[in-house]
C-alpha cells in the first residue's frame, strides 16, 4: 500500500505539470491581453507593466519564470489586483469556499447514502418513488434557477416577526451561520440528488447477491443484513463519486457564489477569466488540479478498505 501511494504521488507531478502547461498556452494564445482596457495606456506605461510581469519576454521564458515561482510556492502577482499576490487572494477566498463546500459535501454524503439505502430497501414503494422524484428534480433543475428560488422562499416569502426574511439573501456576513445556510443547502441538494440515485442502484444490485440470500437464509435480521453485509460493497460506486463531487463543489461555487454574492474561489475564477488575469486563473487551476489528484488518490485507497479483495 505504501509503495502504491508513493507511486501515485509521483505520477501526480507530471499530471499537474501537463494541466498547467495546457492552461498556460491556451491563456496566452487567445487574443487580447491583461492590460487591454477601454482607456488606452501610454506606450511607456504599457512597457513598464510588461517588464514587471515578464510579458516582454518570449513565451517559453515566461513559462519557465512561472514554473520557477511554483517550485518556491509563489503563484505570482495578480495582473488586476495591484499589490496582491495570487497566493494572498486564494488564502483569503479559500475559507469562504471551504465554509460552504467543505460543509455541504459531508452532509450530502450522509443524506444521499441514507436516502438511497432506504429507497433500495423499500423498492417500488412510495418512499422509493419520492426519493427518485427528488433526485430527478435535483439533477434537472440547474443551480442558477434553484438558488434564486431558495432566496425567494426563505429570504423574501417567509418573514420573521421583526419583518425580515428567515435567512439573508446573500453576502458572507463575517461567516455567520445564517449567511451559510442557503449556499450550503443549494450545494447539498445538488450533490444529494446524484449520490442518492447512485446509492439506490448499487444497493439494489448488492441486495440481489448470493451472499445476501445466504444471510437471509440464516435468519439474520434485515437491519443487520443491510448495515453489516450490504453497506460496504454498496458504497463502492459512491466512493468513486466523491472525487468528482468535491471538484464539482468547487466548479459549482462559480454559480453559487455569484447567486449569493460570496467572496470565494468562484468569484475569483469569474473575475480572473473576465480580466484575463493569467496568474490568477493559473493559480486556481493549480489548486483545483492538486485537490482533484489528492481526492482521486484517497478514493483509490478507500477501495482497499471497503473491499478486501482489492490489493495494490
């Protein structure tokens, strides 16, 4: 297991490097530049800006400058946020995204697994059909529609005795829990819909296995059969989803944080793309790629714990 972990960790280096290289080339090959604004800059000012950010050098040399900074933990300076480094911007926005996505994912896993298991055990019942309908709604309704709907219901329609809405319609509010409820609920609903459907299908397949029929023939209670014998193998497809679910929580933050006006990574992605802020976009790509590689490694290692037949 240790050798496999080290080997996968070493393979992560060329993976991250390939993603950085592709993104770097695409950003620099698209028309326009980071200092193309409606107000024309003087030739001297533009030359000084290009010299400061090494934009007056050949592309290969700019790329080597960026990689050298990465090796020293420096994500570079932002082109648009003056006097701010990309590292400072990411560290400032990361707690906001973790405070929403980092909370919604565990909640979604617990609720999704529970709903999927109940739907599989009560197959073709009212509970099963209800879970499937809710899952379809969560998969079909896009977050930019579901988010404003939550705001309309809980921040505008429902009023507290003092005349204000039950929950704030947006902003961060210094991280108070009231400001987190709606964004967390939006991401949770999106993830629960997917996890519950996958868990239901997996549990139905496991419950039809020979070892489950043997357990029933021995007279074991249904609760023991589900929780002790069927749960672990049924969780395998759900575990394989966790990596993509965690990454989707970052990508969905683009919509979620725009709807609720949160100063997180999603807003940085939007602002960096609009402003052609090369270093900011690349820094977020590096962060997202590293998180994806890490979670994929953890998912692979979790397989061995769930299924003893797997050996690396």
